[in-house]
C-alpha cells in the first residue's frame, strides 16, 4: 500500500466549477439513466472559437470565465488549459482546507497530466511565426503558453507553491501516471503534500483530432485536481481523509490489440496484489470507454478480477477528454454521497492506442460512483 490519502479535490468540467457542480451533474445523470441509455447531450460550442469546427456541439464549459474566479491581475495571457488548471488547483486547496503560507509552501508541490499542453497555443504560436510580417512579429508574452508545463508552473506561481513541480505528458495515461508521480514524491519525502491532476482544454485542434480519429463521442474538456498527502498527514494538509491510493501499476502491450489486453490484465493483477485486497471486494471499475459496446478496458479488468463489478464509462459522461479522463474517473467515484461507515474499492483503468496501459486501486470512504450508463 502507498500510505497516501486524498484530503480534498475539485474539478472544472462541463458540469461546472467545483465538486458540488459535478455531484449535482452526476445525480441528475443517475436519474436520467433510469429512463434512457443515452449519455448527457453535448452543448453548442461555436462561441468558443472563430475557426471552423467539425461539429457545432461538444462537452465544454462554455460560460467559463477565469477572471470571475481569479480576477484580472495575472490572468490576461492565460490560455484555456492554464485557466482551467489554475482554478481547479485553487478549488482543490480550498476544498481540503489548506492555507498556503511560508510554513508549508516549500513542502507542497503540483504535478499535472496532459497530452501535449495547450494544442491551440502551440499551434497558433507556430503559425504566427510563418504568417506575421517580418521580422516575424509574434507576441513573446504568449510563448510560455506553448510549453507543456505552463499550466503546472502557473498554478504554482498563482498559489505560492514551491515544492516539486512537474508535468506528465502521456495522453490517456497521464492522470494515472501523474498520480504515481505524486505518490512517489510524497512517500520518498520530497514533499509532504501534492496537488495531483490533469487538464485538457476544448479547442478546434482537439475537436478535429477527435473527429479525424473516428471517436464515438464529441470532444470534452476538464481539469481535475486532488490534494494528496501522507496517511500520517501534517495538520495543515487537511482535516479529513476522503480516499486512499492503495496501488498503481503500468505496462505496455506492443501494437495494441490482444497484446495490450494482456498488459492491462497484468496491470490490474499487480495493482490488486500490491494493494493487498481481495479482488472480489473491488465493487466499481471506472474506464475511459465511450461506446455502448466498447469493452477494451472493462473486459481485461474483469478477467483479472474474476468477476464483473459495476462499471462507469467516464467518456460517455464527459466526452473525449484525453488526459483528464482519469481525473474525472476518480472524481466521479468520490462524488457520491457517503454511505454510513462503509468503504468501497474502485479500480481505475486507462489505455492508449499505442499499447500503454495503467491501473489504480482506490479505497473510498465517501460512497461510490454511479452505475454504468
């Protein structure tokens, strides 16, 4: 077991800003699922871009305004991914009841998962170097947005964090990889607590990528961030424990297909063994699957567990969110109302097209996620 617990969390997602908005959205979806197997409808996203989109709808928070949450100062040049991440980090600190000051800022870090940072910022800045008048009048203030660690760096600056600062760019696996990174940083004593999360923004670039690769759901966006600390946490790291990260495992199945199936089955088996739990006690599996008949993650997971737990397809709830999908999965599991003193075990899985796989076992003390939809 890792000995690392979660003391607070928050999301910025199509449901809104904060854990309350996500909980309300999931509660409404549970009610709707009783009458329909269709996922929540996407919204009109044409107002988010002046550029052509493959579809007029998507899963985005169209009315998000970073200034409403952080003010004007220091936010003028945030790109959308950075804005989502910085707000989510602040909300997670607030939810955990953490006050950052000189007594703890050096022991509090942040790690965020992503696919490649802000696809839009990188692409637009590169285009400007080609189309602007000589001597290539690009705006140098926008350059920091083109690097993948922009969101994590800005989150640390905004919230005064001086501990470990990192970005993990592994696409669909990024959140679980960031969770492993943050857990290692804590258990090895580099920090006492970490903000761990992942972020993806809605942009024409991601929308076209989703459409061109034949994904079954519209593009989504989200930032999900969790405050992790040691089980014997310092008093400043939060008064409550919401969940415990029991184990994580990763593997690679070259070429995908059956090779990746075996890799994911092995991942789940190792995670269960490291967690020291009975696989029959794993009651929920949360996957990034989207289609009704998609079992690329669920089938290998069930093979390893030896039974068929309740499943939640996170992609069907929030759209194709790439790196942020894993974070939304954990938030979905934790968002349910407490069920007495009962504990629940959840399995989170991720899988990338190139054969990468990852799995995590989480013990939650706040109920469990909604049933499959």
